[in-house]
């Protein structure tokens, strides 16, 4: 099954549907925002209670420290364990509150974006045709960008930010254990060191996903190969990259767009669609750059996509068409997928 579209036909058919979907997304976002506000209020109340409890426990520990030589070791251990448990609970609740606050900020940003687009459409008196198509393109790309920002925010919070919160807790545990059990304190420090090394690698991976510096330094082909190799190691998926044509540098915006599209087309089947083999073909000719991605994953029914996947494919197609190129999909449930994109090049764009 080949999924293709004419820009004029798609613009006429999708504007009203896109606006209706956008309004539904606005309503859903408002509901989610109210739920997050409720959870955030509850979390703030819990954090305040835990903060007071920790202050009381710390005051008790300070009093014990003045009498530490006269107290049984068992009582000291029980007191410190209670203090650590309370601190851990406080760290967890603070992390939850930070995540809720981050989610709320992004929901609010997303809601304002929806409202602005809907209001702009109401105020717009442009004629049918190119203006409508441009408006539809803006809507699709805006939604895709907001979805990507929200994904990155959650990934950062659930990864490095949460790890840093755990570092604080582990360091606090090690400091307190030095007065009671130095061997256990050393073990906690070793655990902290291992956690830091793991988190450092995750941060490097996150930065590469966000913006690989080698794309600026070495260009499209080495970056695609490096990303494919990294993703294959991470996911266990066999990913083969082949290149035809001259491996030369292109204009930066062309390299960025092609890389981002290829990145999305291979990461989704490798991480979410149970693909075991992915083939990437890059063709860099004099007048065009083409890329095709084939996977043996689950595939999908093009006319019944989840909202997020449908939005992603629409955004990819919009990007290609804005550059005078094309984007095609061939897929069916259980039979994998084939994606192909093409961008025309002018001789002046080659470097």
C-alpha cells in the first residue's frame, strides 16, 4: 500500500479536520492541566509536611550527637535509618513535584499554542489555496515541535534530572554513615561513582540525540552511520547503512533535515515497533539527495494511525514538500514499512 498525497488535495481536505483535531487536543490539554494542578497541590502539601518532619528528625539527631558516646549503637542506627527514610521520601516527593511542575509548564505552553493557532484561523480572511496550505503546514509542524519538546523534557527529567536527585540522596547517606559504619559508607560512595558514570554516558547519548556535533564537523553520512551504530548497540537491532553517489558536504539545513528524518525513521521501529533488521540507503546525486528506510517491524495501517504517529508522518511530509521534495510510505500491519524521501539540490548548494 502506497501512501501519497497531492499538496492541493491534502490542504483542502486536512485544514478543517486539522482544526477540529486541534480543538479536541485543546480540550484534552485543558483537562490534563486541571488534573496536574490538583496533583501538584497535593504534592506541595505533602512536601511541606515532610520538610517539617525532616526538620524535627534532624533536631533530634543533633541532640543525640551530643550524647552519642552514652547511647546504644542500636538506638543510633535506628535513628539514622529513620532519618534516611524520611529524607528519601522527601527527595522522591520533591522529584515528583518537579516533574509535575515541568509537565504543567509544557501543558500550559501547548495549550497557549493551540489557542493562538485557533484564534489566528478565526481572524484569518485569506483566500483558499496556497494560504490555506501554508496555514495547515504551520499547524502540523507546530504540533510536531511541541510534541518533540515535551518528549525531550520528560526524557531529561526521568533520566539525568532524576539521577542527580539520587546522587544527592546517596551522598547524604554516605556522609551520615561515616560516623556509624565507614565500610558501608565506602560502599555507598562506590555506588555513587558507578551511578555517576552511567548517568554521564546517558547524558552524552542524550546530547547526541539532541544535536550531534559531528553533523557540523563531518557531515551527513558519517553522522547517520554513527547514529545507526549507536542505536543498533542500544536496541539490539541490526541496522545496515549503504551510500551511493559522492559522499560530499551539503548545505547545513539539508544535512540537518535529512539526518532528523532518518533518525526518526530508524529509531521508532528499533525502539518501539519490534524491528530486528533495518536497512538505510542514502543516495547523494548531483541534483538530489534521497534516502530510503526499510524495516521488518510490526508495520501499521496508514488510515488508522495513533495521533502521535499520524502527526509525525504529516510533519515529515510537510518538511519535504516545503523544500520541493517528496515523502512516501509503503506499509501494512505485520509486514514492516518502507519510507522514501527525496530533496532536490541545486549545484550552488553543494559544498
